[in-house]
């Protein structure tokens, strides 16, 4: 058996034996659902594509955590299929953000930098807290790893949103907001590819 297969099996045992994993997923689900509502309202009010993209990312993560809760303790094949579905959602999110950035570029309006920075800081605190809870599970199977990658990418994206807010305030233009939205799309793209590859590897291993 390969190292990756062993790692997946260990992740499976950990998920079954540790009720803390399920509790953490419920906390993460609640935090992400709440932050989706907050950021979507703030993004629309501030006319910020980066905030709206981050809000949709929170929604996607909430759905990811719900799927992860549904497959905790399931056979590795089902967890790998769940991870595969989540990777496709991440790739779809990346495509939406890129399209949204193009539309915003054509409109050319500058967002509210103060609101961007404030909400970005709140989102960062939420994501760092979730990431710390999930840190010990970052080397589990594809499903567990996808949860960690989403949380990690979210924290990085929040820092970028705050930097974009400073850029918007300093330049009074939409460029910093659009650049960050594009960066967030790239993070979702690379994260989705990583999870997709590991999920496919685990599915092939099960089929052998």
C-alpha cells in the first residue's frame, strides 16, 4: 500500500474515532453560513467584487462542511466522491469570480474601501479561528484535506481583501478590488485542482 493510501486510511480512522472532528465541522458550518450573509450584504452595499466573491466562498465552504458532516465515518470511496464534488464547486467558484471581475472592470466604479477593510477584518478573524480548529486534520484523506485547504485559502483571501481596501482608499479606483477578486479565483482554482487530484487517486485506489 502506498503512503497516500496509508494517509487516507489514517484519516478515516481519525474521523471515526474523534468526535471533535464532527463538532468542529458544525462550528465551521455555522460560522461560514453567518459570514456569507454578512459579506453578501456588505459586498452589495460597498459595491465590492472582492467582498461578494468572498461571500460566495463562505457559502461554498458552508456547503462543503455540510457534505463533510454527511460522510464522516463513511467508506473512503464515498468520502472521495464528496471531495470530488467539492473540488468541482471550487473550480466553478473560480470561474464565477473571474467573470464577475470582468463585468466590474467594464463598469469601472470604485467600491467603499472603509467597509471593505472592516468586513475583511471580521472575515479574517472568523477564518483564522476555523483554520486553527482544523489544523490537526490537514493531512487526512481527500475530504478532510479539502476542508483544510478551503479554510486556509479563505484566511489568505481575507488578508488580500484588506490590502485591496487600503489600495482602494489610496487610489480611489476599482483596480485593487478587481486584482484581489482575481487572486481569490486563482486560489480557488489551485485548491480545487489539488483536491480533485487526490480524490481521483483515492477513487482509483479503491477500484483496484
